[in-house]
């Protein structure tokens, strides 16, 4: 009886047969583990009881698994490099004409005359387009090329000689510039044409 109850719970239909000598009431059942067939009828087990179905029974379709969504990669922002701060001097430039060596040793041309300039400030100065001029006579004028004079550095501008150890600057004239009998005056101008320093003589360097 317990077996019958369990079959009923599974929806199995129970058939009773009586066998006599005059008539064999044998029933044949076949099953494919999903449905079963008795006497030409196909049954599908359900909780409320077996239900006959006509014809062939299509197997239950296996659900198609959906692809797992692939997360979109999030771009990592490129770090912005921190700019390097270069320390610069905030001192005030202080260029001046220190002295004039007006009485040259070289005879007649006095090519060894020179004007000595010093940077007494705390910062380097780019001398590009600065100029040195004999303002007493109005000429000549020497214009500096690209050169940076460091703090406490001295340079010389010769009449007609080149000395690399003192900057290598020269007016390039074949005659004396700074008069011995009547003192001349030299003036230094920055790149904007503003007078920065002025010097006369004596005394000499």
C-alpha cells in the first residue's frame, strides 16, 4: 500500500488486471524515463496524476545558457608628472665699470688699453646686446655678444687685444681710444639702451 501511495504522488496511473483461464488481461508498459506507454497510450507523470498524450512526445528542451557578460575595462588615468621647480636667484644685478686702463704699454696704438667691468650683484646677467661706449667723444661703441657674467666676475673690453681669460672682448681698433691728456668717460648700457654705469679717470686700473 505504501508503494501505491508513492506512485500516486508521482502521478503514476495504476491499472488493475484480472487474469482468468478464459482471458489473459496482461498489460505491457514501456518507458523512456520521461514518459511511459501503456496499451498504446503515452503518459507524462505530473503531480496531479498521469495524463495521456497523443503521438510522439517531444523531449523537454534544455534551456540555453546565456553568455556571461564581460565587464568593460575602465581606463586608468595616466598620472600627470609634477613639474620640477628650478630654483632661480632673485637677487638684483649690479654691473658697473670698475676702472679704465687708459695708458697702454704698447707704443703708439696702445692696443692693451681696457675697461674693466664687474658684476657685484647676486645673480648672473646675460650681456647680449649690452654696449660700452666712449660717451665723452660719442664713439666708439662696443656691443656685447651672447655672454653671461656670473656674480663677482670681472671682464675686460680691450682696445685691440683678445684675452679669453677675461671674456675675450675687444673694440678691434688700430688706435688708442682712451686719451691720456684729456680724460674720457666710458658708459655701460643694458639691452634696452638704458645707462647702467659711468666711469672716468684717473685713477687708472
